[in-house]
C-alpha cells in the first residue's frame, strides 16, 4: 500500500474571521454545474450523457458525466459554499436554454414560471442576469421541492420514485436552478452605493414562520443549543423571510409555532435580497437568503411550552466559524468509493455463497486500505490512493469478472476506472 504524499497534516484552524477557502465540495459542485452547462451538451445530449442514479449501496444520489462521478449526497453533506460558485454569462444563457426548452415537465405547480417579457415589463433588478431571475422565480414556484432536496442531500423528497430519465431531468433542474439562484443572490443591489452612512447602518426587521411539531422537524433544540453555546448555525437550504408589511399567501401565521426575527443591516450588499418583483407571490415581500447562510441566534423565548411555541432573534453573519474546508477531499472521495466497492462485493458474496471464498481475501484487503486511509484522514493527512493500488484493484476485479460475470463487477470496475482517470492514468 503506497499513499500519495500530497500534503502534510492540516493545521487546526482557530480563526473566526477571514477569507473562506474554496472547499473541495464547492469545487466539485462547480465542476458539475459547468459540465452540465457546457455549450456542446445542447440538443438534449446532456440528458443522454448524464446519468443520475440512486442505486449505490448507500442509496446516495450520484451523477455520472464525462467519465466522472459526482456524489451529490456527499457533496451536499459537506456544505459547499454556493457564494463561491462562479458562472459566466454564457453558462447562465445555457441555464435559460435548459429551463425553457428541456425542463417543462409535468406535473407542474398551478403557478407558472414568469416569462422574459414579464421581467422586462417590470424593469426590476437590473443587476441580475435573466437566467438568475428565472432561477429565483423557479424557486418561488417550486420552493418545497428545492428545499426538500437540499435538506435531505438528494436522498429523499423530490428525487424519490422517479424513472431514470425523469430522475435525471428533475435532479439536473434542481441543481442548476439552485446554483443560478444563489449566484444571483450574491450580486450587490443596484443604486445602494449612494446610501448615506446612516442608511447603510439602519436595520431591517424580517420575519420567518416555521413549524416544529414533528420529530423530523425538531430544529428548536438545536437553535437553543446554538444560542447557549454562542455557535453559528448554518442552513443547508434557502432561508425565506418576509419584510415588514409582507402577507404570507398560504397558511395563516397562527398555524406556525416558531417565529424568528432576522435583524440585518440595510447595507450596500445585504446577505438577504428582496425578491418580491421576481416572485409569483409578490405580496409576501419575500427576502431570500442563499443556501449555506449562517445565522447567529441572539435571544429566544418560550411563548407557550405546551403548544411548543417559541420565538427567536437572529442575525445573518459571514464567518469561517464551524466551516471545515477539509471535510471533503479527493482522498476522502476515494475512501468513500472504496466503501461502496467493498459493500458491492459483500453483496455479491451473499448472492453467490458458493463462491464467497474467492472474494473474501480481496474484501479483507480493501478493508485494510480503508482503515489506513481513515486513520490518516483522522490525523489530518489528506492522503490519496496511489495509482498502483488502483491498478492492482482493477486487475483483481477483472479476474473476478471471469469467475462471476462482467455485469456483477461492472459498477465496481467503473468506479476504479473513474478514479484512475482522475489521476490521468490511462485505462488498460
């Protein structure tokens, strides 16, 4: 076993402020977006080239494209920084093409995506690219679908129970719409540079109503802990709030049991942007925060313990507190791929018990490699597999393809080949 000596131990970060490192999870999500938005993938070729699957042994959501695997579940679990994903105007034009030509699937909400002409008539948010306006409007129409996808890291909700072609369309649309909407929400608001110092320091009081009556929605305890420990809370999905005077077009406020006041300075570029003019429900006065926004909870109160009614006060912040840029890396990606390969081989043994003895030594060797990788990663060494280890694993898997069948080990071989390609090792 020979690890690639790519780095030494990663020093523990103690800083709370400063520029954020662009994490590996962010790089991978940006790489996927650019692959899907490439000009040459028009005319529906990306639907044929990109394959979305939830069939690995951990039921994770994966996208296979351009001889690469993008494990969406792993990427989202490691908190990609949407603020750092960069899209060109040409790529945003590609998103428009996707949304207008390929993504109008049924069933749709009874709300309709606003047209380019409507945005032009309203003449609003001139700083946004039309693709960003379209993506933000898509969010206001399909917010529950996007939110469920982001909170569950693609493992549940909008992606469950779909046929492969429809699953591919749905997942690509959710990912590209989320990235394009978040990209627009980073842009400074036009005309704010002329604000007086007093206006820039003024505070707007936003409201957010939520329900916390089911076990799976029990976020109140975590928020109380965050307040007591003075830790920053990061939200994996969009955060929707209402500006003063906004009217929620849905359930009444009395149907929610958690109310949060979000206090944010007006500033030149606030973290939350008022998207009323881009929304199908403009009366809500919605101020939207992108996925990954951090909040510092400054107070809370128990309004009615029996009915679980709470109120919180929070401030959106930008900080590096709680962010681990090394939580996901090429070495950890390879470790997870080996975990999948080992589980696939274990499952193969269970289906062919009479041939279990031939696979047991290989499974044991993979387990040893996994243990060594994990030990190194736990010690802060971002080591990767050496190409020679992958070539040896490929040879062993090819030998077992002759014992079982090519289809039995195809997925494992494919994963090894993709890891080899990432190291620019030609296939043999």
